[in-house]
C-alpha cells in the first residue's frame, strides 16, 4: 500500500545534508524538531494531514528532555 500524500502533486525538496531529515535544522537527535520550520510543518502535514504541535515535535524525546522544553516553552507563554 502506497503512503498517502496530503500535498500531492507537490513534493518536498530534501533537507540540506547534515541537518535533521524531518525539520531541516542541525540539532542533536535527542532534541525536539523545530516545530515552526517550514520543512517540518510541511513534511508532518504531508504524513499526517495536519500541522505539527510542540507535542509532536517533542514526541521522540525522552521524558527529561520533554520536561525541560515544556518548562522553557511555558516561560515564553507557549502551552504544550
């Protein structure tokens, strides 16, 4: 079964070499994706049919990393 594309007929350009293949930002694997990068937003939308939230961007992180980011985001007025 072929994966559904929510952006068809458009195709995303690959991210730059040496960056995260999902968000296009150079960050350690244990860090969250950059939730507001266009590469991540459209890649996620293409896969899920909706734009990502910070919860989505943090979903692959361990609990300690999530807690740190959620605390920092809340200090900026961003609810996660």
